[in-house]
C-alpha cells in the first residue's frame, strides 16, 4: 500500500561490524506507522506515539498517509476520537 513519501531518504544507517548494517526508520515515519497502528489496533501503540511527541503538522501528514491505507468512514471516525483522547483535538477537527 506504500510507504510514506520520502521514507528511504529518512532512513539512518548503523553498521555493526563488517557484515551487518541496519537501517532505522526516521522519526517522521515512526509517527506515521504508530498513528496507523494505534487506530488499527485499538490504541495499542498510543504510548509509543505519545513518546514521539508529534507536532500538529507531523500528525496531519501522518493522518493523510494513514487514511490512504484504510479509506473507510469507520477508520476516520476512530482516528478522530483517538486524536481527541490524546489531546490533539485541533488535528481531529482538520480531518
């Protein structure tokens, strides 16, 4: 269904010896993934998302990406309610 635009450019590489390199998702992408997972899994990932302390613009970008993966009205409503519960009512109103 697609990764967030620019995902590969935000990866950070860490080498562990001569034969192992690991790429880590950037903060912005983690926000995208955690928001989608929190809505999809009934809030299971909320603590992780809150730890990232996303700003309004970051969440709006994450919402726009997430709703391309589940276009149902129910998903959108659950997302709005979750954002309000997390203290991001201003973002919920922009959906």
